[in-house]
């Protein structure tokens, strides 16, 4: 993606780079995806469940003279793509800052949520069809109650309360009075009234409507985020999140923030406790178990808009919290190979004897950063795994149940086959400066 924020000066081609095994080949033109538009976000999903991953491209229309419609590139399965956005009424002419796929109604079809900078956000429910000619996406943001905030940026689907229904998180970013950003954030830290756009956490009601629970869970804060993603920091089964914050002006410093999910009831600010509060400008955020020790680490790409506003990227190594875990690497056959869009349900027995269900969804997470496609599932103080249920993202809505799965193991699961234990050597991550030390 290239050209974001630059309007008519951002007519720079995006690039599709295909991994050829040891090198990458630029296949943009050959794939039929060459375009010159200011692009801020791309989201991947198999919207028509034909086994091939499609791409929604969010462009930035900023005025009547700067209209850059979005694309939905349908994967033809032969290395080429067809833009079907116009046929599906997804040729949106808005300043799109966040795009994310999720399954609002648990019907197996990926739905699309768009964070629009300066306008109401949009939610498109995938009603299905037989071809692009009769496929239907229904726009329901207003009736679903997920249009705000009007000034917004990163967004994502996640199941924050672990009830099996995907919820929506969207972060506010109102920089219309940019000279006030740093001081308004300081007021929030001091518990004083502030001006600015707070985030929204929308809980899925299970009927294609959502309830705004932002205040209820303690997230009515001023979080100027340009990047963000979620994962399970302490392996308790509830997803936490980390935000890359910042402002264009080089003099404005706003700490990056991290929040721990307390059993889906409250979010605790662990910025200081986790030593996440650097003041460099935050952008792409990725969660993943980089050192293969069973807990998720965070990689953060930083740097501001001004050429001199640069800093080294950050890798936060997770120290571990002694909770149990399970890592599943899914490979689709009738579903897309990466199993993007799969829903995983893990049934466990806790040490108390109580049974619990933990849900995980395969995808890259939030806008502006890409999580691993492995399912890295925190199991808390579970004593054993009773069953794993995988809802594969294919036309047949294939459901696969696995019973011989043990905690604290890596598994490769090919669709329809038994799980295979995979051995990974744990990596010793080290930072070398003048003195070698561990972070």
C-alpha cells in the first residue's frame, strides 16, 4: 500500500509481491491489480468461500476533486484478480482508514467493517450469492449501532468477552485541532475533562446489532492511535490490545498504550507495568509467538510523518505468565489454504473442575499491523483439553472435531486430517548493544 494521506499527490502504485520460495516477485500488473491511488489499508478474506483469498483495498477519497474508489479484488484462482467492488456496491468513495473482515452473525460468510476518517463508519453484512452478479452486501452500520466514532482510525473484529460472537473495536483519532492533542491526552492522564474522540467497543448482541460498552469496560479514554492490534498477553484466553499512538507534529509526544482484558468485564491500563509507554510515533503492530515459547510477543513499527521523526522498531518479548496454551497451524483444503476466517472453539476443563470454552478466529487482526495466522490460544489454568472444534471457512461450512489434543503443544492441522504434533525449538531472543543483555 502506498500514497496514504497524500491525496492527488499519492498516485503511487501498490504492489502485490508473490513469494516464490527464497525471493519475491512483483506480480501487480500480471494479477490485474495495478492502480495509482492513495491507499491506507488492505484486508484479506475469502468473501465468497471458493477457497481463494480475496482482497479489499481501502483508498482515500478526500474531496469532490479527489475521488479514489475502493476495490474488492476477487481471486480467480489462477494468479489473477477481478475487481468486483462496483458490482457488489463496495466501490466506496470515502476516506477509508481501517478495513477488517469478521463474521457478525456466525453464518460463515465474512462481513466487512470500515473505519471512515471524518464520516460515519460502515458495516457490510455478507448475504451471499452464486456469483458477483447476484452477490449481496447489506450496509447496516446505522441499524447495527456501530457508526461512531466519526473521526476514527484502526479497527478490528475480536471476541473480547469470549461468548463466541465477534465484537468490534474502533479507535478514535480527531486531529482537527492537532496543536491540542498532547495537552488533551495529558488532561486525560490527570483525570481532567478533555476534548477529543474516544474509542468505541461494540459488543455483539447476536442479532446483527451491537451495544456500546466503552464506558462500562473502562475504555472511555483519549487514545490517539495510528496502529493497533490484539492478542493474549497473559494466556488467560481473553484478548488484550496494544496501541501505537502519535501525532503528525514532531513536537507532540503521546505514550503508546497497552490494555489487559480482565475476563471480558474490564480493561486495565498496563502501559507502565508492561513497560510499553514509549513516546515514539506508533504505527504497525503485530502479535505473535516469535520465540516459540507458547506466549505472544509484540513487534511494533514506529516513526512519524516527518523525515526526521524516526526511531528504531521495537520487539517486546513476553516474559510468560505460567498459564497454559495451545498453538494450531491450520491448512485448508476445501477452504482457503491459510484458513483465514476459520473459527476455533476449544473446550477445556479447569483445575476447579469447571468446563470452559475458548474462542479464536484466524486472521491478521487489526488495521495497521498483521498478526500471525497461527491460532495461539491461551488456556489459563486449564488442566486438560477436552475437544477442539474447527469451523472451516468453506462453502460446505465444514465442522471438524478433534479430541486427542494436549495443552502446551504446537499442532499442524490439515483440514479433515488428524492433528500432527510439530516440534519448534524455542529461540533465545537477545539484544546486542555495547553490553549483551536480555529484554
